């Protein structure tokens, strides 16, 4: 039942969302950038000091996100297109429409798109007040 409530809130948030541009990406198509829309950011009830962030992310074709990690777990559902998830010390994971992937706590990773780009619905569960991501170089 709790999962259904979170999903329903995420769907409602999609209808009421606003967006911002995701910075510091390597995009081979100048003029096009990654779009990050924060759809929902709320405290996770029953787990003190924890919040959930739901985002819609659009990554254009031929784009690499900077390497980064999150102070929590990340779950991504591929709405449309495809992306390769590259994680430090792990095999690459190629995802396509309808796939769901998990990125573990503090796992250094990046996403790389090919010719079609990708649209994702991303859920993050992390410690409240922490940055949503930390860049690695």
C-alpha cells in the first residue's frame, strides 16, 4: 500500500511539475542540454531524517553525464529511449524503454546516451539536507 501511495504522489507531481536545466554535462550537440525536473521532494514518513526526491530527467542524444554519486539509493525507470549506466567496478548496464535500474548508496556512476537520448523517471531516497548528487573527477 505504501508503494502505491508514493507512485500516486509521483504521478500527481508530474502534472504539477516545474523544471530546471542540469548543468555540467558533456553533450556533443551544443544548444541542447539535460533537463532535470524535480517533481516531488518530501520527507519519508516513518524514517527520521530521510527524504524522497522524484525527478524527470531528459538526456539528449550523444551525451555523457559527469561522474557522480548520491548520498542515498537511486532508482530509475526508462520512459523512452535508452541509456548506458556505467558504474565504477561493475559491468555497464544498457537500459531501454520500460527498464528499471538501481544505483546503490554512494556508487560512483554516469549515464551515456547514444543516438536516441533518454527520458527517465528517477526516485532517490537519501538523508534529508544532503546534496542530491556529488560530482567526482
